[in-house]
C-alpha cells in the first residue's frame, strides 16, 4: 500500500498525529495525580479509590474487544471523532458524581470511548500508510500518549488545587471536544476495508490472531506491562504523600515530570526493535524498569523519583515495542489485532490496580513493589518465547521501521 498523500493542514503530520494521541488518552491517568484528594473526598481507602480511578481500563478492555469484533464495519475517521466527542459527556458528569459507585461507572464509560478512538486511530495509521510511514506515525502517536501521562497529571493536580475537583473535570471535557474537532477537520477520510475481510466472520478473524503464537505472547506482554505500570504509578502517590516524604498536592504533580525522559526515548522503540529485534528490545526495556524498582523503597524523594524515571522509560519503551510489533505480526485485520492487544493491555492495568492495591493496603509498599517486579520478569519470560521464525527477521523489521 502506498503512503497516503499529505493531509490538508498546516501542522506537520507527525506533530498532528502526536497531538491526536495526546488528546485521546489525556483523561486516562490524569486523575491519579489527585488520588489522595479523591480518596479523602469519597472517604474510602487507597485501594478502593485506586480501583475506581483505574476502572476506565475495564471500559478500555471491553471497547477493544468490541472494535476487534466489528473492526471491518467501523468507519475510521468518523469513529474516532465521534468517540472523542462522546467522551466529553462522562468527563463532565464526573464533576457531579455523588458517590464512589457513580464515579467508577463514569470512568468505565470514559474507557469505552477512549479505547474506541485509540484502536481506530491505530488501524487508520496502519491502513493509510506504507510500512515505513506507519512505523513513524505509530511512534508519534505513542509519544503523544506518553505526553498525556505527564501533561494530564500536571493539569489535573494544578487545576484541582487551584479551582477544585469539579472544574478539573470540566477542563478535561473541553480537551475531549478539542480532540474531536482536530480529528474532524485535520484527518482525511480513510480507505475502505479490504473485501476479503468483509467476507470473514468476526470469530474467524479473531481466531486467526490467536493461532499466531507471536501475537499471543505479545498480548501477554502487554497485560503484564500495564499491570506493573499502574501498580506502580497508582499507589506511589500515597507513598509520596505520606511520611517521611510528605509531598503536598502541587509537588506531587511535579513529580510526574518523571515521564519527560520517556517522551524522548519512546519514539526510538521502532528503530531499536528493527536493529536488534523485538526480543532483545523487550529484555532491555523490562530490565531497565526492574532496575528502578528498588529505588522506590528509599526514604527520600530523589532516589524514588529516579526509580520512577527508570520504570516509566522501561515500561513505555516496552509498550511502544509491543504496539508496533502487533501491527507487523498481524497478517490480516490489524484493527482486530490492535483491539485484542488493547483489551489484554488494559485488563492488565485493571488487575494491577486491584492486586497491588490489596497488597499495599494489607502488607505495605515493599511487598507491592515485589509483585510489580514479578510481573515484569514474567513479561520477560514471554518475550523469551519470541523466535525469528515467528517474530520476523531483522531485515523484515528494518524495512518497516521508521
């Protein structure tokens, strides 16, 4: 497939794609920056509030599966902007959630729309470009997602501190509408789905992906990577806010500059994987995250922040490697493969929030960090199963890299 022609807009294409990635997932983890405030507001323990805030991952997983089932019938550009426009509704209603159950339900609905937009954008970028252009576009999109982790948290912590929790959610609803408008006016219509994909049933298309052992291993890696990421970055907020660190809300938001290095390194994932292969790339990124975990147990801010930098860089690099690898390993129907991957990825996040939360409440932070380490080592074990025969040769990957 030839690369699509330049889009009719002033922004360079990769900046545009990155901005869409940012606006698509800016809501996902922003509320983590105000977890202690929300827990106090709803008068619930950290584990309960952690699960509620991360309940969006339930919607993300459900929506990923739905898109996988219906991918051949869903319009790409239209589905993206409509999903982002509808996302503004639950975001606005979060400002008035009267109890934890309502808050949790609205976060799930947010996840439904975010995942639909995310999955359809991944499919759009894969289907509208050649191999090299696809890798570059996907790297830009994932970099925008990384930026949303940093900027979303900074916006949430600063707005909630200055104007309150309700205004915070109004601001994010405005960002949702801005994302919808950007997609509507800046993206060109997508090409039609191949006729052979229309003839196959949803079960046939999904079963084909699960017969690909390389894809199945990558789905598992995605599950474990977000398990570790959310398990770390959800409950470290409570560690940072409690003695001996005792950070205030504004300072807690500034800690999330730890994602800044990941914004620089994540775009390199495609090039590194093409040069060294996906298996060594997974080993290096997961190993880097593991090195950062012991630092999270320190009694002062500087080493904890250093550990968070390493965990952030490592997990984002692994996630970017897996995301790009799914698009290359899927032989047909990339939208369905991306949907299954995202479902597995976000189910891992929900499991991480739930499991690590219970361990943190019952046994404390050091055992919680130990379980995070076990999940990263399990992901490395799955990466070890990737072989050249299933993962693609370096030469093939190099052709498709940015």
